[in-house]
């Protein structure tokens, strides 16, 4: 078959165009065409390749979709072995590392290091011949790995062809393949929806995806790669430094860590660790430490390696976010709305930087899915501020005679019937405020900062008060006496007086806070505010029927139902009357001017404000009928950027959302007065 020359040219042109758009999209996060334009180019190329298979090249961007499944991976011997990394865990060990480097080099000078995050993924080596991806192998034991070429070809950030005119004949690029956090969440959500087992962590998900015999499956998985080194090189001199090598690699269109920096000496390393550590949880991928490499290749060569680990590199490991421990018991906690939450009592374990002795098991479905039993050894995870979680049972360590956990049919606190609504994951105690556990939680909520804000009335004290029989409901709080309080364990007269004063002060509140404090199911801060400004008085709200409630945006039939049920309960009516009788009050609500120019606008505050506090600004905007959101989206009307505004400002700019500064905000607020 003869191929029209213009089609051969067009195919080549399309490959270049699509590669360029890919680069803009995946590497620079700055797409330069619309999705539909991209799809059009892609389909045009696919069509040409289908019509004229001879025009299909190995580096064509259409070849990322995966191919025929394998029955096993072939073994590949690395042209240059892939070294391993030694670990250190604290500043002293890091100092010893630098000391060893200096001793070996016979110098006292501090060294220049290249620093980069240590990604938690899989090491890989990719071989390019004349710029075209020929082979990709896992690290394996460092000498021999597995041929995962077909899978690696499906990863969007891995170039099938290197860019630029300085690409050597042969180059092996090494790096880490990983799964970003958001991709991991999405993948696991899909796994659960399809009744498949979710992955334990992004690392396992990345490994499972890369070691798929069917590359079509790998193609659907959100994998990415950062490069961190070079293997064999032919036709080019080895670069002079690690930094230079990374710049070369980036110039060829491969991704390198945006966090790559040069640092000087141990102090520079420690500063880098400190700064990256603070950002660990907000990075879009998981890291387990920092890697430091002596930057100069000449020095690297002088230092050499011992038993496969280079003397010129070290991994500083952060505290692990996953550890193993034993489940000593499973207890049920009863929440404010009666929700029963199973909690694992654990043999204390140091994980994610703190000692953990409890982990939530969420609900019955979760506990059954994970099949966590008393006596089991489990993997516990604590990442950032997220509450500790049991991710998996280590079945190989399950002792004999364990039994499947089942949720109780009666509330463990008040023995009321446990109910579980069809289709809901949560089982609830039906005892309502008869249940001491729910009562305690309701009172804690009432006193909390965003509700009535009773200074000094913490959770422990509330429990003590209920257990001692001094209070049964929130109205009782205001009947407490100094004598009663000082009789409590660990409570002096001074603290007792302070608490009485705080309660006195809390009586002066706002309508919205009061509504939120009542703890009506599904009525959070925002809904409470909407109810307050819509109904203006408690009386009007209590009399509202479903139809009137549904007029409010954000209130659907379920919330409306909860609100009406709450106000129809005689007990709640009684408590509200008592609260008003003891003097709980609030200034009259003002109808929000519907003609306020900010009414209905969605505003995001970011950066530091100098003339008023964030919460003041928020209150004032809300009073003008604006919505104050936490993150920027296409729906945002304005972003108010204070000093040192960061990613939200960048996002606003990229979405074309209007940005104003603090003085404009102040002008707006003044005009609307
Ligand atoms: O991010 C990583 N996991 C990472 C791993 C990295 N940033 N740099 C690395 N550098 C090396 C040397 C110094 C040997 C080139 C590594 C690894 N090695 C490595 N990964 C797995 C074993 C060794």
C-alpha cells in the first residue's frame, strides 16, 4: 500500500502537537487547548494510524492506552545496578552522615547537597534509545528487575519520546512512580462502588497498578513519575552535578520534583527537613522523608558505595504514618445524635508523630468489610491531623478463637433499642435525651466555641456534671451554684466562680448561635445562620411548616423534617422555655437587605487581613447576605486577597475569578452600612 506523503507528514505533525499539548497539561499544569480540540487531534491521528498501520510509531501518543495482556513479566538485568539508600532518623544520625562524607573526602568543609522529597512509590529505570522509550524496568533487587514497559508507556507524565536536540543515543532515566493522593481517593471510591477491595495506601495502589499484567488496566490508573537520577549513558558526557542532571532531564520533558533544591551542610539539610515536614500533609502526594545527595558527581565518584548503597546519598525518614499494633477491645461510642461508632482500643503505638491508643472503625459496614476482631493485629494509620484509622487486619497474625464483631442491638449506655434506617450506614440509639451519652454530647455541643461559647466548660467537666447528677439538660447549666460546683473533684471555689460568670456572659448570644447550639440534626452553623436571617424570631421558626422551611436554600425535606420534629418534642419545648426564662437572649435579627450589592455573592477570603480579622470580615459579609466559601471554584464571585495570599489567589487567577484587595473589601463594607 502506498502512503500519501502528506498523510505521513500530517501524522508526524499530529504526534508533535499532541506531545506538546500533553507537556503543557501534565508538566506545566497549563493546558493550551480545550479538551475537545485535543480529542479532535487525537482521533485524527488514530484514524490515520488505523488506515495506514505503517505510519504507527512506537512513540505515538495513541500508544498510551495499553496493549495485550501478558502472562508474566520478563526479567531485565539493569545495565547499571540500581543502588539502594541508607536511612537516618534524626539530626544526630544526619550529622554522622556528613562527618563520614567529610572524613572520606578528607575535608572539613560543609558539603553542597541536592535535596528532594522521598516519594513513597516504586523505583523504576526507563531506557531511551535515540530519544525513544525502549524499555522500563522495576528496581527489583537492584541488579535484576521486571520488564514493565507496556505499563509505564501508559503513564501520562512519562515521555514516549524525549524533547530537545541534546538527547544522547542511550540514556537511562531513573525515578519513582507514585499515585497522587487525589487519584488514590478517586480510585478507592470506584473500587468500593464496584464492590472491589480498596487499596490500603497510595503506595500499594501504585505497586498494584504498575504490576498489572494487563496494561489496559494500568492505563486507567492515575500514576505519575518524578525522576531522580541517571543510569547508563551513551553518546554524552555524564553531567557534572546532580542538579545539572536534573535540569537536563527536565529539559527532555521528564518531570522532576518541584521541591528539588541545593542546600549547604547539615544545617541546610535540617532547614529543608523542617520546611518540607511542615508541608508534608498538604503536598499532593505521599512522602516518607527527604533524600540528600552530594551534588558534585566528581565527589560522588570519589565516595563510591558500600554494599549497593552510595556513600554520597542518604534518606532522612519522617515518622512513619502506619504502624502495626494489637486490638485489645472494641467499644461503642454514642454520639450527640445517637450514632453508634465502634472504636478500637489499641495497644499504644507511636505513629504519625504521636502515641495512638484508639482508632475509629467508623460503622458496622466498615468493621465487617475490614473484619476487625478483638485480638487482631492491625495496621494503624495516622496522617496529619486526620483521626487515626485501622486500615487493615494482618490476617497471618490472627490468633485462634476470635469472633466476628457484631453491633449491639441495644444501646450500651441506656439499653434503648438500636435503630438502623434502611440504606444508612449509621446505627443509632433510639433513646434520645433519655440516653446519658446523648445528653452529655448535646451539652458539650451547646457549650462549645461555635455554639454558646461557654468559657471553661470543657468535655470532662460536662461528663462530671452529668455523672454527678447535677445537670440533666442544657437549661440546668444556668441553675448551677458555686457551692455545687466547688463540691466537685478538682474544682476550687475560684474556678467555680469563673464558670458561673462565663455562663452568665454566654446568655448574651446571637440567634444563629442559639439555633446551632440546640443541636438540631443536620443543622450546622450555615443552616442555623440561614434560618436566623430568614425567620428573624424564634417564634416564627417554631411555627414554620414544611413548605415555609423549604423556601430556604440548603434546606431540603430531610432537614425540614428534623427541624419540625425537634420543635414538636415537648422536652425540647420545655428546655427552650427554661433557657429563655433564665435570661438567654439575643439582639433582634435584621432582615438582610436583598438589595445589598453583595447579597447572594460567593466570596473567598485568603491571605492575611490587616484592618479586620478574618472572622469579623466573614460575619460582616454574611450579614450583607453574601456567602463566604473556603475554596475557590468557578462559582466564586470574588476572591479577597490579603497579604501573602497563596494558592487560592493563583487558582482564582487561573479560573478568571475577580480578585480584590483588602481596602476594596473595607470600602464595600462601609458603603453597605
Ligand atoms: O523519591 C525517592 N523515593 C527517591 C529514591 C529519590 N528521590 N532519590 C533516590 N535516589 C537514589 C540514588 C541516590 C541511589 C540515586 C531514590 C533511590 N535511590 C532509591 N529508591 C529506591 C531505592 C533507592
